[in-house]
């Protein structure tokens, strides 16, 4: 764990070993977010669309075919 100091203009210095591991070079853009009181700083992905691939996978309960079958079954039961 590293401790950094916030400078006058709100700037912080990312320790060199972290910059090297994450390939953060001068001019590279970073994403800064707050999540439940924690500050997250992440390198901006080269392709944001590709970076989001699979993001919703943990929330998927079934395949699209199974989902359509369930919706049709539910619809048919309501119309009886």
C-alpha cells in the first residue's frame, strides 16, 4: 500500500512502480470514480466498447433462447 499527498491543486503523484506496472505514461488519460467512499483511479481503456465486453455476463440468468421461451410461456398462461 502506498500513501500519497494531495497537492495544492488537488493533484497526487502516482508512485513509479504502479505507473510502470499499469503502463501509465505522461499524457495518458485516467478514469477517476468514487464508489462507496473509495476513490478508484483506472487507466482509460484504448477501446471502451471492447473493455465493456462481458460486463453484464454475471447478471445473465439464462440464454436469450431460454428467456424468449419463458416469456412466451408466461404470456400463454396469462391468456388462458
